C-alpha cells in the first residue's frame, strides 16, 4: 500500500507504539479508499498519541487516553 517502514532506533517499540501506529495507518488507508472512490488522489499524514496508566478499576495497565490527527491535502476538482 505505501507508507514508510518503522525505523530501527535504539529504543525498542512497545506494543502500545504499534497499536497507535496501526490506528494512524488505518485512518489513512480508510480515507484514501473513499477519496479514490470519489476520483481524488489525497496526500495525507497521520499521527496518534496515547496515555497508558494503571486503571483504578482493576489495577491493570491500559490506554486511558488516545488522540489522533490526520492532515489531508486534496487537489481541487476541475
């Protein structure tokens, strides 16, 4: 499909990083599909962030906040 590979950095990616990367990638893929159905070729980027902490309800670690942003550029239709 496209996109870039996950960089091989000194700090290892955690499962939480991969969930957020998957969220961003899914948003881009979904938008691209619908834009192309409309005859448009989008240019887009996405980012996601989250907060993981221990939940009070059960003492397990989990995302307690997730945010995502997508930037889209579309050429105007003649």
